């Protein structure tokens, strides 16, 4: 709790992170009805991709649309190119 006293780059509070997490925490009970454990895991993967794209500064829906469009013909050996931190919009 005193890390910000030793390092000025550390924020005094974590309000930003709490605000990012709030929508997911508020709908926690709704996720109980995802259908199955596997469906819940898939939903978590999609939510992680959306939030990662947002944090990087991408439009998350443009990212998902592009990735899902390219995925069927994309080489498995180059799948990491579609991750949010490496993704480049398709021309």
C-alpha cells in the first residue's frame, strides 16, 4: 500500500482497473447461465480478447471482425499474428 511512496510511477489508487472490471463483476451471476463450463471458458476468452484490444487502443469489434474473417484461411503457424498486441488491420 505504500509502493507509490517509493516509486512515483505507481498510481496512488487502482480506480482505473476497478472501473474496467466493474461491468464484468456486476454481471457475474448472469455468467452462471453461459450454458456449460466450456461455454463459460469460451466467453472468458472472448472477453479477454475484447479487453486486451481496448487496452492496446484497438477498436475491439473491428479486431474481432477482422480476426474472425481471416481465421479460416490463416496459417496455424502464424496464428499469433492475430493476437491483439501483434494484430495489424487487414488492408
